[in-house]
C-alpha cells in the first residue's frame, strides 16, 4: 500500500478545517439567535408586567405568597387585534424566520408542503404561535428542566409541523417545491347558524306540568 500524497493530505486537512470553521460560525449564529429571542421574550414579559394585571392581588401560581401573582400567560394570538396583534406576529415571525425554518424545515415536496406566506394563513399563525409559546417555556431551564427540550420536540414541534405540512393541511394549495412560491388561501367551508328557538315561557312550563298529571 503506497503512502498518501502529502500535498493531497494537506489539502484534505485544510478542507476539514474550513468545514469546522463554517460549522462553528453556524453554531454561533444559532446561539446568538436564541439569545436574541430570549431577550425579546423577556422584554415582552416586562411590558406585560405593567399592564392590566399590575398591582392586582390574587392567588397567583402555586407556591407564591398571598397577594402575589405570577406573570400572566400570553393570550392566544387570535384573540389579539390592532397593534398588539402586529407586535406579537412580528416577534413570532422573527422566530419562524431565524430559528424554526433554518433548523427544522425539511425539503418542500408534494408530500411535505409549505408556504412562505404562512402569516396570511390564520390556522398556521395560531399553531405556530402556540408552538413558539411552548418553545419559550420548555427550553428555559427553570421551567423545562433537563427534559423540556425533548418534550418540546416530541409533543409540540413534531405534531405541529406534521399537520401544517400535510398535503391536506392549510398549505394544501401552496408550495410543493422550493423554487415555486405558490400561495393560495383555501376557501372557508360553508357554515350556518342553527334556527332560532325561543326560550320557554312560564305558560309553557305550566302546560308541561299539566301534561305530566
């Protein structure tokens, strides 16, 4: 067996070093993104502490003293409107763009669809917002502990992405390949209100009693 060519070996070593430097840069970018997201979340919680719940006493969370109240849980994003909705969607969009998609979005295909305009699909916004809230809690050591990240992947990330990217999900008429930027909102199925039934009156109640005799 002949000895390896020193020049080729040196080139392979340099290539390996370059790959390691690129990986280190990607890792640093991911860490910086996570820290930025945590700062945004902390700022939002600080702002919320001065809102309607500030100064109010209550039972609070278990383990807190009387009159103390823990931080209010964020509302479902679909319950927000106006500037509050816009601010929440902006923070969610930062997380989707810089963490969720780069780290977890696999190849787009007819069996695993996606939509670059996800923010125009109300169901996707609601589900991704819930996924983001779970990420904030379960990836925080004080709340999620050692198993929090694993629970987030298993119970939140996997089912959420499976539903959104299913061919029959909200992105069914959108992207089926990366180079296509198809975006179509599905029609809402028809729904009708039930017919009005007037509430029973006192006379109706009396008639019912007579019928029972």
